[in-house]
C-alpha cells in the first residue's frame, strides 16, 4: 500500500509545484512591470 501511496504523493507534489510557479510569477510581475515603466520613463 505504501508503494501505491508514493505515486499519489508524487502526483500531488507535481500539482503543488505547478500551482507554485504562477504565484512566483505574480510576485515577480509587479517588479518587472515597475522596471519596464522605469525604462519607458
């Protein structure tokens, strides 16, 4: 049973990691937009 649970955990981890990048991008987006605005100004 433990072996069967391991794949499930891996799948859950993959989904968790997939959900994390968008959050990081959102956090970086404001900084990138601010820098882009500074360059334009």
